[in-house]
C-alpha cells in the first residue's frame, strides 16, 4: 500500500504554545488530504479536508483559527494547533487520497499531542 | 442519514474461529465501503473495500458481505489469529472514495490463543 508519514509522532507542549504537525504522502501526489482527531477508544472525527492550493474545508464545530491547515504542495499538508490548551490533547491522524480509480485513502501513523 | 452504525462494540473470539463485525447505513448515495484495521497508537490501515455493485469480496482470510437492499455490510475474518486483535472500523463515502469518509463507531476485537 501507499505510504503516508506524520511528524512528529509524539509532542508535548506547554499551554499557550503552538504546535505544527506535518503529513506527507511519500510515494504519490495527493491533491486532497484529510485531518482527523481521535479520542481514546473512540472513532475518528473528521476535522477538515485539505486541498492543495486552496483553503481547507472545516467540519462543523471545528475552529478554523485554532486549527490552521496548509496544503502547500502535492505531498505535504500541515496542521498547526495554535494557542494549545489541555483539552486539545488528542491523537491527530491525517490521510491522503490517492487519485486512482479506487480513490483509496491512506492514513498516517498519527501524532500524539499532549498539552500540559 | 450520514451515520454508519457498527456492532458489536467489542468481540472476543477463540483462535481459529470466525470473527464477524456488522455495519448498517442509511444514505443510499454511499458507493464505497472500506474497512480499516487499527492497532493501538497507530493510524488505521485499509484492510479491504467493496463497491455496491458486488455482494461479496474476499481477500485472503478477510471477506466483506454486502446487502444493498438491507443497507448492511459485514466483515468476516476466517481462521482468526491473535495477531488480528485490533480495533476495526467500517466506513462509507460517496464519490467512490473521493469524498470524506463516514466512520462507524469501531469494534475492539480480541482473539484468544
């Protein structure tokens, strides 16, 4: 299967600071990437759809000014959690859409964010 | 109408047995139904997927059964192994996968040796 990487895998930060998470598709170009949030023992919650060269589309209830998404190239999307608070602590997962007939989404390994 | 309901929430199966996880949906516009496997601390991995023009798809020990009229689909894991212990998510989407996925609630599967 295709490979999607995320960096960092874990990050601990102080409350009030900003954290950037990178999502890269390593062996295909992805015009569309998705960002999810997952709480322990829960399903994935879509936060936003990231389209290369255009503004991200945020799901209802997700603060676009708090979760900044940039998709500057066909292989890289970034999620920046601004002014992080303890309630932002979660597992963040990205996925990249491989534009073949199958239109498969391949997920990254996730980033564990802990805000102290 | 966008929901995908998954059951059971947790499942324990003996090694060598058959694991069955069920999902139901309401939106008849869904046209792509993937299953994902997730291990703790990892991202989901695509396991197998089906489109509504077929009633069954098999890949190795994994089979998806699809009932379009009942709007239900299920994952069968034959000869279940301890290494299959993971959380499984069904999902659905429109646009043959090009749109956002709607996930089920997940099933935590444990295979006892």
